């Protein structure tokens, strides 16, 4: 594993997601209108997470549910 530039251990999962969103917004990954459409979608999703607060189910639990089917 590579060494980390910053230690994020003190941040909650929601704070880490917020930081990732801010970092993403600071980049122009896709040129033109597509970038704005993607950025708008990410802002909408981040706001939905902020309002809901539910980070989703853990991966292990989801895999257990799938295996049980």
C-alpha cells in the first residue's frame, strides 16, 4: 500500500464523502457540458446524502444477502 499524503482517520465517513466531493468539484475531469452535468449530479447526490444521512449498507452484509439467495 502506498503512504498517504494526509491522514483522514479523524474524519467521519460523511466528512470523507464531503471532502471527496469537494476534491472532485475542484477538477475538470470531463470537458464542456458533460462536466457540468456530472458535477450537478454529484452535487445533487451529495445533498441527498446530507439530508438522509444514511451511508448505505456495508459490503459484507450485501454479499451475505446475495449469497443467501
